[in-house]
């Protein structure tokens, strides 16, 4: 398969994740959609890495996976803290920082 | 063969992504993301990224998704009831507009990305990639990745390990049980327990000290059945 097919799949996955981030209201699902966007970026990184026969893109993909794991850790910790304070788990209701 | 595998895996990837976005129950979204990650690992294998595919399956689809399932099981049921009671008014107000705007933005982004990636007419994009010869230390194998990580990208590697440490500590600090956030009866129940807590049952250092203390006392007076009640807590 040519590299372009993989890039098309990665673009579709990225846009699906962006749609979910914009429309969903549960922060858990928003985090999942962020994972989708990161995975789309990862797929294009690895496709470009294959295109040039160079491993740098794979290293960058591994680093992206690390950052995604850190983001999941912090995000889920925040969701558990929100749950402990009996606040609604809804990104539309949590708007104190917005003023 | 490889193109058949590509289309099966690509359909799995896209179906998993759409499932994550459309399922209303977050638990099903997590399961859809697991399917998405497994299909994505097949695509990585087709792109000769063997180590990244294995790490994806083990770390991502294994560990991170288990964390998600735990949090969904901890939070999820209450979220449903809150979703029904508290937030009916904002949903009725803005759901359709948000969905249309999101779809519009995502569609525009997709068209733009496809133009940027495929419409540029680059010759390398439509090719099959660089020549590849299988072997123990070629492109994408664990030996290759490890060599790169420990030579050229050593600083990145160390920085990411530091980032992981900070995220682990931050997750513990964020999700721990804070004093002052409990209910009143829970706080009243906890306070005398804290005062009367026997030494040696609190921190790990205290526990080890209590263990050493009890061991020394057992060696000192053998056969003495009477234990000091606050000598080690056990």
C-alpha cells in the first residue's frame, strides 16, 4: 500500500477525535477523544518514518505515547478529584475558571 | 495480502474512532478505543514499526485502558444520574448547535488535512516507502529503537522519564483523599482513630521500625507471651 493511504486514515482519525473533543461533554470521553487525536498524529509520524526509512519518527511516536500516558494520569486524577468534591462531571457545568 | 490486511485494519481503526465518539456510555467508548488501538497496532506492523506496535498493545491497550476502566467504574454511574438531573437545561439549549458546529469544523479540518497530505502531489507520498530488508537490526526492530534511544535521543529519553515521574506524583497528589473534604460524620469518625492509632501502623518507616523492635524483643525475652499493646501494633 502506498504511504498516502495511511496518511488518509490518520487524517480521518484525527478529525474524528477533534469532532469528539468539540461535541462531547463528559470529560472522560473528551480525554478518550484526545487519545484519538494523538493516535492519528502517531500514525502519520510512523508513516512518514516508513516513507524515509528513518527511525526518528518512531522515536517521536514513542515520546508521544509517553506524553499521552502522563496526560491520562493527570486527567483521570482531576476527574477523581472532581468526583470527590461532588461536582457535576460535565465540562459545561465546570466553568468557574471562565468567570 | 498486505493490502487486504491494510483495509481490514483501517476499517477497524476508523470504526473504533467513530465508536469512541458516538457511544453515550463511557464504558463502551473505552472498549471501542481498545479495538481502535489494536487495529492501529496492525497498521504499525504493516509500516514495519514492530517495537512501537508491541508497545502500543502492551502499554496503551493494556495498562492505560485498565486505568480508564477503573475510573469509569468509579465515576460512571453517578455521572449518569447527574447527567439526567442537573444538566437538562443546557443540553436542550445548545446540543444541536454544538454538534453542527463541531461537524463543520471537523469537516473543514479533514478537507484541509487531505489537501495538505495528498493534494500536494509529492512523489514520495504515493510511493511504497524506502527499501526495506528484514533482519535482526534493521529499521523498527527493538535493537534499532534501543540504539537510537540510548545514543542520539538520550536527552529526550531522560526528559520523558522525568515527565513520567512528575505525572505519577501529580496523579497521586490530585487523586488522594484530602482532609477537610469528607462529610462531617466521616471526619468525626476519623479523628479519634488518628489519635488512638498505635505506633507502627502508619508510615512504612514506622512499620519497619516496629518490625525490628518486635524482632529484637522476641529475641530478648523468649517465650514471653505478653506483648506491649503499643509496641508495634501486631
